[in-house]
């Protein structure tokens, strides 16, 4: 009788054990903040003949301005702002990436009415060069904290197009993820045709400023593989920023929803390509990516 009761108990307990184990097996919610506290620092960059100010978001021991960097070495992404946009409008994204272990540097340059797209691309690459140098600079906050062989580029609108230009010029870049990347002068489309680095283009289906058909799709079509175009259903141009402004558009989803999707999709890309975390393959290239009801998928590996 005791043996029989033991077997019955085991049978009844098994489903509970499975339920208990399931959350540990589930993919992490990449739209939620990561495990790191976020620090930020305003810096003066001088590298590769370029000089400008920038803000750096980074994994920190405690949250706040000019805090100590967390233990370890971290990949770096240089992010380009949109036309006539302050980098403060991308604070949420920079902080989110930093919480997941990616240092993000945002140059303030080329913020006027007549920006040079080519110069902006050089500034993005100079920002990466400067961050690499900080890894061995005595007294630098980032000394021994930069993973110098894992560099990425990103940007929004004009900054996204400049990121494509920058990737074509910099063989040290390992991955690109861009938000509503706009065609530039010189042409981001032409630059994409010479760029083999993995590139993710994130678009909004209802973008009324730099929509997919005139901007991201031509860049995608010209780009060498690996490449992907992820289009947020109902997304809009200014939905990638923390706030709107003069000339902004709107979409059928809220800014908060679009930002959560953006953080989820781009973080998976950065973790896979810059952090070498193969556990995110499904979220980048697999069924989770291709069957996402919130984000249309087009890609080639």
C-alpha cells in the first residue's frame, strides 16, 4: 500500500514539477530592463581627427551620473540621432541597451539644420575609436571595461542612414541595427551594397516621415546578406523617440508599445551578434522572429 501511494504521489507531483521548471526554460523578456544598473556620462570625444560631445550609457555598479562601471568588459554601439533631434530623445533606448550589458555612445554632432551625413558617419566611427582607446587609458572610467573586438552601429532616421555609411567605412564593426534608417547623401543604399556586416533595419509600417518603401526597403534590397528588415505593425517614425515634436507623425500603436517592441527586437540582435549569446538565435532568425504578430519579418542569412 505504501509503495502504491508513493507512485500515485509521484504521478500527481510530476505536472507541478514541470510547471515549476517551465519559467526557467522560457526566453527572457528583452523588452524589460536587464540585470545591470545604468550609468551615464557626458564626455568630450577627440579621435580620428573629429571632436564633439557625446553621452555614454553603460552598465554600472549603481544607477546615476558618472558612476563606476560594472565589473567586466562590454561591447560598444555608437548611435546616431535623427535630423534636428536631441540625443535626449533616445535616453530610454540607450539606458535599455546598457541594462543588458551594451555600452552606448551618442554623439551630439551634426544637430543643426544643415548636417553633413558623411561627417556624421565619421563621427560615429570616431566615437567607436575613442571608446576603444578608453579601454587602455589610465584614469578613464572605461579602462579595462570595453570589449574592443565587439563594436556596433545604430541610429534613427538620418542617424540610421549615417550608420550604414559608417559601417561601409569601418571593418572593425561587427553588427548594425537601425531604426527607420533614411536615405542619405552620400547614399546609404549604395553603401549597403558594399557592406557584408550583419545589418538589421527596423521600420514602422505607418511611418509618415521616412517610410519603408522609400527608405528601408531600398537599403535592404541593396544590402549584402546577412540582413533583415523588421517592420513594426502600426509603428511610426517618431515612435522610436521618447517624445514627439514639430512635424512628427503618429501610428495605430502607442509610443510606449513601439518602444517596447524596439527594445525587444534590437536587444536580441545585439546579444546575438555582439555578446555571442546563441540562445537568442530564435528571436533573431528563427520561428519567434518570423512569426511575431507585432513585427513583419524579411530576412536573408
